[in-house]
């Protein structure tokens, strides 16, 4: 029986990268729904908004632009970028070990 080095860490890295992608996708989806003025009475739109607000709670209303759309894009966009950057950095580091 042969042992392949790094198989477990490669899988863990892949999972972390996929989770980061999904989180960023949800946040970006909310930004698009907001900009396109999606019906907030719709269950899917409400679910995406609630999920994005929870995921980006640390960056929600971080910026104080006069226009609400700019606050949404900057605050949620920052969260999506951080999740992508950190998630893929951690995944890459795990894969290298």
C-alpha cells in the first residue's frame, strides 16, 4: 500500500476555497439583487439578503457614503473580496503543507 503525501491537505484546501467562493457568491448576488431592485417581498431575495447581511455583518455600514447603493456596494463588496482573498490564501497555504 502506498501513501500519497498531501492528499488530505489538498482536499481540505479545496473545501476551504469552495466555501470561500460560495460565501462570496452569496454576497455578490445580494449586491446585484440590490442594484437591480429585486422584489424584497420574494422569499429567495429575502433569503439572499439575510444570508449576505449575516456573512458581511462585520463590514455592513462600514462606509458612510451619501448614496445607499454606494454603501451597499462598498460594504458588501469588501466582505466578498476579503472572503475570497483570505479563503484562497488559507487554502493555498494548506495545500502547500
